[in-house]
C-alpha cells in the first residue's frame, strides 16, 4: 500500500501554535501544510472510548498537554492584535466570485470602513473576506485576516497587512470579537451563521458591550429576521427587544453609517 502523504497528527502537534505574517504590500500567502492535512482541533473534539486502557492513557497525555497549546495560541493572538485600535469584524461567504455583485459590494464595504477610520478584520480567506480586505487595503487601512487550519489546502487572500493562522475555531472567534467595535455580516453560509449567532448571544447576554450587529442585504437576511420575529419571539424563546440587536440594511454605505452611529469609539 502506498504511503499516506498526509502528515501524522503528532507532526501537526509540534507546529508553532499560530503563525503571524506581517506583509509589506499585497502578496499571496500560502499556509503551511499539505492538502488533506488533519486539522489539529479534530483531535480535541474526537471521542475516545474510556474503556480502552490504551486510548485512555493516550487521551490523558494528549488532552492535558493540548491545553498548553491552546493557551499559547491565545497568547500569540493577543500579542499580534494588541495594537489594533478601532476595528470592525466582517463576516461573509468564501464563495463570492471576483467581479460578482456580492464581491464588489464587499470591496465597497471595506473601502468605506477604512475611509471611516476603522481597521477591518475578516477570516482572511477568499470570496467576501478577500473583497472586504481588498477595499480596506486600497483605502490604506489596516487589513487583518484571521485564517483557520482546514482539512484541505487554504490560501490567505493577498490584501492583508496582518495575517494569522489559527488551529482552533474558538480561539479565532475570541479574536474576532475582542478587537471589534462592531460586526457586519454579508450574505454567507454556515460559517457566517455560526459567527452571527455567537455575536448575537454574546451581546444579548452582556458578555460583550452592545456593539452594533449589521446585516447587509434585506433580500438575503430579511427572511431570517422575519423567522426570528414570528417564531422565536412569538413563542417566547427570546424577548422582542432582542430584535433591536440587529440592524438590517441594503448597502455598504448604510452599514458604515450604522456602525459610525452606534459603535463605541475612542
């Protein structure tokens, strides 16, 4: 049988916890690792049968030491981002094609945020993330990408002034929230919905300040907001006032105006 070209899990575990890349000018950045590599956080979430003594011993060693790796990734993120001043985190689909209306809308959003004095933080990947970073980069604003280790080869977009690659989603999410004065969501998929839900929950429960959460695209987000109103509110799962956590707009200009009006700024 041919050798498996994928790196062993132990090899991945020895890597530096979070890579920081400071770029001068736009340049393509390839994340370390081969295609089809096993994400580190898969090992963290994998169930181990406690009845198997070998597995139990393996889990005890690996999970306890993994805590230090997680800690080091938090430290790397805090060190890299501690000088970020006013910033807006933008979520959106990785599948927006360059030149599409959604892509161009994201470019405009990044540019307007940059011109308004905000750094822009995205997931650092392609699609709407790339487009938003491009707009901020071309406006001369800090353009930050927080990428994530995935099972397949992933590229950071070429419009970043600061780029980081994370192993763990929960560490990356902390950085998205901690350094932002507002959240803006473009149309997206499960990842965008996940990030939106977490932002709403953190604001609703007072874990973060009541930062504005802006959704761009009434046609896309309107049905979700309607469902929240007609189902979650109607059945008492959330309070009617929780709908005030979301601002629904159609254009990047409206989104930036809402951010400037509602964000807590220095």
